[in-house]
């Protein structure tokens, strides 16, 4: 009996993890819409199928650090727009490169575009370089990056701040800058967020494997 019960539990857990959860989407509230964020990690994407799966926006990785350009940025950007998906570009911020150098790399790859969403910056320790500068140095470089990018785009940058980054570098509030919050399966509280990353294991038509599901509210 115990073995049968354990087997049932394993089966149910597998169904939840591999069947129900990747296809679950929280209900949208007034003014909200579904989106995804992608990089070359997702490989080739069929953006027409993505658009027909009720995905209306996508943040696409453009750059990282001072010299890295995502191999599929230009392809994803053009194909998503042709499919009617609203696009935005994001930069993965490196702790090993000066902020002004990173800003120039981003702007050379994703120059201002009136039809795009505001640029975004991804602040995480996971996947970052080994350096861990003091908070003052990080604040200086991040401010430099944001100042240059925002002067060019004439829009405030969206901030995605990972929990690991926030614990190491409690930079405080950034007045006027939209927040992109990661709350796995839990709707963020309050009204200070603009984008909610729901999870990182969604199944979306046109994307091979799993991808981040987001909700944008206007």
C-alpha cells in the first residue's frame, strides 16, 4: 500500500511539474497582457506561432557587459515585429565592466526606437563575472549606464533586480524607473511593479523548451 501511495504521489507530482505547470497562466487583470523574455538560449523561435499563443510583447536580450552581443538579437527583433509582437531590448549588466562601456555596447546594438518598449537592464549575480565590487562602485557604474542609455532613448529604463543581486547590493529605490519583479507563481503585492515574471518554465507555442512568462500592466 505504501509503495502504491508513493507511486501515485510521484505520478501526480510529475503531471503537475511537466504537464499542468508549464501550461498554466495566471488570469489577466484589467490593462494586463502576456509576454516572454528570450535570448539565444531559446534557439530559433517561430514568432508567428508565439503571437497566436496570446503573447503580445517580448523582451529580447541584446547585450551583456562591454562587448557581448546576443547572437539572435537582430533575428528575434525583426521576426517578432513582423509577427506583431511588441519588442523591447534588455542588457545583462556585468560587474566586471565600466558602466559607460556597457552603455555604448547596448546602444550600438539597440539604438533608440520609437516603436519599442523602454530598454531594460538585468541585474543578477547568477551568471555574472566573479568580481564583487563594493556597493559604491556598483552604484556608480549602474548610474553611468542608466544615465547614458536614458539620455539616448529619452525613456526611463526598466529594472529587473534578482534577489541575489538585491541582497548583495541593496541599491534602494529608483524613483520613476519601472520595476520588473520575479515572483514565481505569486502575484506581486502593491502597485510598484510594471512587469511580473511569473515563472521560467512556461510552454509557449513557437518556442522550443521552456521560457520565462511575463505579465505587463499599463
